[in-house]
C-alpha cells in the first residue's frame, strides 16, 4: 500500500526540500503511481512540485467510462494544511479559495504575493469574488474544475483534467476615462488592492487507446467476474452439501440393513 508514496523532493529553483513521510503526518503520493484497491481510500494527497505542496483529491462518485469500466472520480480540493480537525486526515482541513505559493515561485517574493486558485475562481466565496473585482467570469464544474479518474482495483489513472490558476495580489491606481473616450487618466485616489489573475492552466491527460484495449478485458473480468464466481461458488457448495447428505443417508440406511439382518439371524438360531 506504500506504492507511489513520495520519499524525497528537492527544488533547483527555490530553497525547498522535503522528506516524506516525516515532513507530513499523512501519506503523500508522487502523482505517477498509486496504490491498488482504492475502495478504502476516500482521498489522496499528491505532491505538486510546481507549487511545493501536496494537492488533495477527494473521491466524489463512481462512473462507467471507457467501454463499461467502473471508474472512481476524484475531485481537486484546495485546503489549509495548518487548520485541520485531524492532522492525519486532510479531509478535515478547512477548504480555502486560494493558497499562497509565493515562496515556491521565487524565494525573493514576499509572502501573500502569488496565489493558487481554481480556474476562474470556481467555487470561491463572495468575498474572494469581490476582492477579484473582475466581471464576466461564469465558471462551471465541467469547464473549470479538476478531476482524476482512477480504475480502483489496479489504481491506474485513466484520465486527468487539471485546471488551475495563478493570481497576483497587486495595488491598482484608480483610473478614469476622458469624456472623448481617448485615454485613461489617474484619479489621484487611494490605490486599491486587487487579486488579479495572471494565467490559468488547462491540461487534460488521457491514457492511450492501445493501453485501454489491453486493460479493458482483464479489468472487466475482475469487476464482473464476482457476479459469476460467487453464484458458482454457492451452487458448488450446495451440490457438495447435497452429495454429502445423500452419502450420509445411504451409509445410515446400509447400517440399518446390516443391523436388521443380524437381528433376524439371532432370532432364527434361538428358535
């Protein structure tokens, strides 16, 4: 079950390194390999080297994909690792709208400069939306959230949709447009602090069709074979029990016949 767990990590860009599991009290995975039998793993923490922190993915639902294969859908969740009810279970940590990743981007940046969020601030609170003050965003789950689809028996990720956004906390000088609409001019008002999106990443990774074709039949057998094996095992057990009962009854009947013959012989000799 320790398959795929992160052991060490060093960064050449910033003075950052960790040694797992001592750095975190919970298992952290490297994002390349995962443990099999995910039925008892409602969440996984995957270390993201680009942001120097684990990213929590949490089980949401089971869905048939890739020709009937039962997949487990895991959804990205941004959390505060320093604010958890149970430090050993990241599902108990507070969910947040944005995460400070300034020191991972550059060691020269002060804290609370660069923030990580979901694309277009999907799922953010009204407070974060007001702080952003950018109109026109209408994020939806299917276009702006992140998911990973695992085959739960083998732990194989078949598909991943990774949508994440970087934002900068900046001071903006209020401007006004001239009456003729030609240009903007400063208003000499106090600067306003705003959370400004820099760029967002939208990546999708799919396992190749060749690999899917190789894995489909064995996986389908493992998934649906139980519906054949279990009834067959029950029927076999019933047949064995019936055969044993018949053998036992015949043995008892033969024993009664032998005892009856002995009694008749004794009576004949007595007379």
